[in-house]
C-alpha cells in the first residue's frame, strides 16, 4: 500500500465513521473502483486506532463525567447513561463477533453495498422527516438505549453505516438530531475500542510502517473534524444531504457493477 492510498482511505474512514455514509462501504468500494490491493488487517487496525483517538479526544470530558458518576453510584442520569451505553454496545459486539467471516466476504459484494446505501438513505430520510424532535440525550431510557444498540448490529454489513443506523433509531425514538448524533458518537467508543483490541493481537510491531501511521493520523484528524462538523450542522439542518449522497453513490456503484458483469 502506498502512502497516497493510505491517506485516501484514512480520510474516508474519518468521514464515514461519524457521518451517516458508511465508512466500511467506502473502504470496500474505493479499492474496488480503482483496483487497489486489499489494505489488510494491519491497516484496519490503524484506521480503528485513528477513529478511536478522534472520538476520545472529542468526548473525553463526557466520558470522564459518565465514568465518575458511575463509580460514585450517585444515582444521577449520567451514572445510568454510562450503563445504558455499555448495555447498548452488547448487541453490536455480539453480532460482529459471530458474523466476522461473513462481514469480510459475502457482505462485501458491491451490488449489495450499493443497494444498502440507497435503502438506508431512504430510511434515514423518511424517519428524519417524520420523527418528532422532543427529547435530549438525558431523556433516553434503558429500553431506548438498547433499541439503538440493537440497530447497531446491522452495521456489520457495509453500506448500512453504524452512525447512520443508530442516528436513525435515535430519531425514531424522538431524539433531536443533535442528541441522536451525540448518543451515536458516545456509543461508538466502546465498539471501536473492542474492534481495535480484538484485531490488535494479530499484528506485530514490524508491520507498523509509514502507511500505518498515515492511516492513523488521517482518520484521527478527519474523524475529529467530522464529529464537530456534524454536531454544528445538525443544529440547523436535517439529514437530507447525507441521504442524497447515499442515493448518488449507491446508484453509481450499481451502474459500475452492472457494466463490469
């Protein structure tokens, strides 16, 4: 892998991990379109490290407060929210573990990814337009958190988008757009940590090269900027632009796939 390829994939990882456009879809489709070689497990770890750095750097104060409240057992909503986030992580982690092989093989078909980009774009657009915006993140219950966590399990299929499906679930529960995005970002932290640790055991220090470091830096920097951008953007706008982006990319992927048959 070249430094340029690592930079491009790192940028799209940072964008797609937090914007509702599916990072896994882009990481499959970009090499497919340009005939780049498979980046490999080591580079996957680099991208997970990068996005973990970005989400922790952005939300470290939130996590410090959540963990402190949970350890004090002070009965506040913050203490409950810490446990809600951990419980909501379980479905996605379990499905990811059970279907890891399928996620790396049959789920990576370009036609399937293109169709899912479009399908989830339609669901995101429809739910966002019809859902009420009446709840903040402090209003979430355990059952609501678990429902969002269950939705996260579908993100194992490239094209669905972890952030997209969890934000859609949050909006369906009546969360404001900002609250849905914030909960999605907080929920991403344990799953990114778990994925990174799970894969980290399979790499050696000798595999950490310039491409690895480029991927970490690019995904971390772009991820941090993406989080801040989306929270500001959703304060005044809806998810429509991301739905239309998904329609456009999904349609282009399907067209290219059919022309290559």
